[in-house]
C-alpha cells in the first residue's frame, strides 16, 4: 500500500507541475534518493548555492544539507542568476541529502501571497521575502497554481532563515 500511495503522489506532483507549466510531461518514477544523512547538520549556511572548483555540480544548502540541483533547466526555473553560486572547496564538507527534484518550481495561488518551493513530493512554504531573497529565488519565476491542486500536495517544513 505504501508503494501505491507514493506512486500516486509522484504522479499527482508531476501532473501539478505540468498543469502549471501548461506542457505535456512524462510521469516517470523519480530517481532514487540518497541515503539519509548521518552527519551533523548546520543550518547557518542555508540558502547558499555552492559548487566545488572545477566541478559543474551545483548544490543548494537547505535544512543544513547540500542538495544537488539536477540540471540547468531546474536551476533556471528557481534562481535569479548563475552569479548566485559560490565556488568553494568547503561544499564537500556539508552533509548531502535528497536532491532537488528535476523540474522543481516556485508556486503560489491567485488568492494568497504565500510562495512555495514544489520539490521532493512536497510543497514547502518560503516563510518571508527575506528568506526568498537570501536563497536567490527569482520573484518573476513564481507560477500560479489552482488552490485545490496545491492543497492536495503534501506540506513539508517551512523554509526560513
């Protein structure tokens, strides 16, 4: 039953993202996630976009973990500019957790100013404009979603600095 429930959520999230974008999407199963973190988490770096010198892999630090951003299209649908990325050898010292979902987006409803990050089968409320800006998210990239559709997506923890 758990697998069936998870698959339904995956398909619902894919359909929600496609409905917001107005495109046809594949509804395949997401890539396997990395094992849970067993290292100490430090949320002081939350909101930073990091990469190691000579490595094209970009990470978002969220919940004290570095989370891989899977591709340029996903990066471009969330963030202002590639200039937000800091190059540092220290990025490898931060615990690695689940990647940001391929095709993750920023959403809101027409009737509310609340903005959410839609990723990893959850909507996560971005607590305030200061947090939104600290994460280098891009205001014009917020997409409007139907209230009923958004209400069916499970809610994750709020994103706040």
